[in-house]
C-alpha cells in the first residue's frame, strides 16, 4: 500500500532523490483538469497531485492531510500559488464539512491516493515500517491510539481479528497468542521487537515477503481506520462533485480497491443489470457516476522500473451525473468494518 505520493526529496547517494507521485499522468487525464476549475486532493502528502493540478491556470485545490509534517511542509506551496491552494490538516472524511465551512461547492474533480505515503514509511520515528528500528506507533495524525496501544492492551481475539481481516494474515491466531503471552513480561514498544516475534513464528524463505508485512499492514489500517475513512471520503466526493465532475482514486491493496470498485459499481448501475432483476427485486437507484474506459488502470513498465512502489497501484475513475447524492451505503460500511472473531484459516 506504500507509494511515492508527492514530489518530496530524500537524501540518497549523490544528492536528493525525487519522489514522483504514482500514475500522475493517468490521474490528470482522468481529472481532465481545466482552467479555473476547483479540485479536491484528499491525500496531499508532498503535494505531487496538487502541484500538477495547480499548473493549470486559475485552478484551485482544497487539499487534506492527517500528517502535521505534511501540512507544515506544504506551506511553501500555499505561498507559491498565492491563494489557489487551501491546505487542511485533517482527515479527508471531513471534506464535506470543511468545504461548507470554506464556502466551496460544485467541485470539478476529486482525487484520493489511498494508504501510507513513502515519506511516512521511510521515517523510522513514525513506526510504520519493520525495515527500521522505531517506536511502534503508525499514527498518521500523530494523535490517538497507537499500534503499541493495540498490541499491549487489546485481547488476543481482537488482535487476531485485526491481523486476519485487515492484514490478511493466515497465522493471525498464532501471532496474537504469542503477543499476549510475551507482553506480560515486557510490553512491545518498538517495530523491531514485534517484527522479530513474527519472524520467529513465521519462518521466511528467501523468495517470500518479510513475515511481518501483513501484520504491520493490519495494525496500521486499524490504527488509522483507513477503510472507514475511505468509505466516508467516497460518499463525500459524491456530494461535493458538480455534474460532470471527475473522481480519480488510486489504491494499493485489494481491501481498498474492493471498496472503490464496489462503490463505483453500485453508483454506476453496474452492480446488477436491470434486465436481470428477478420479479419483486427492488429497482437499483439511479446512477450518480458514469464509468469510462477499461478499469482499473495500472502503471506501465517504465514507471514500475523507476518506482517499484507503483507495481500494485490501481486507478479507478468516474464522472459525476446530475443525480442527487445517495450517501453512505450500508454495504460499503460492511466492507470497511472488522467482522469480529473470524476463525477460518487461523
């Protein structure tokens, strides 16, 4: 789920290395940015998508990020574009309320780049990655419950559910049992401690991904309520986009992509063909979005060579119709929620 979300630089051999936002050209094509348009960037990061949009004369962007560091770094762009960039520190699920507070409506486009950003992964102190020794944190906003809080206080069953459903870790029950047993002697405080425990339980072969990958993903999703945030953001974009407004969502994992795909399927009428409805079945609601072209769009070989984190990227896009917004769908809430006490496969 990781990627280069913006155009930040990081120190590498020979000087700074530029991070390029994933599927940038494809996202801009999907948004069809026009002069003077109003756009929403729900995942500002280092400002890659936002800055590309603002290169169109007169375009304005309302951008969100939960990370205070990203907001602080983005102030230079706010000054550079002299009022055309409005930067909000907060969750993109609040986009409707923030837009109303700012007197903004009828957006021409909205884009979301879902998941943790590369600069968060690469900062050891944030505790997102098992590749670096750091505090077991994983909070995008740097507020609220941390991964350490979950690992050290949640029940064995709850930890297993998080790892199994959000991390798709089949050994979740064994890992959760070991965590609960070991934390009695010493609470988990660092990423290395947890990664080493998982490594003892799931021996890795050379061709396998790191054994901690799925568990760290599951904890991160739970800490930040990433799937619930996505559902709220999709419904918010439906409410904010004007007729003809365009939505572009880049996801990096099957859990996220499933929600985006299901949302657009329901909203475009592709969820169930009307001609195949059985007698007595309710007629699907009118379509709030139209889908265009073959989806999902994936990164080409040139981009994946340049940025390996683009290999798992999936772009889905749609165009807003004139139908009134339908709000949050219960089926989407179910996809984002944690079905407790799953036992199969563990």
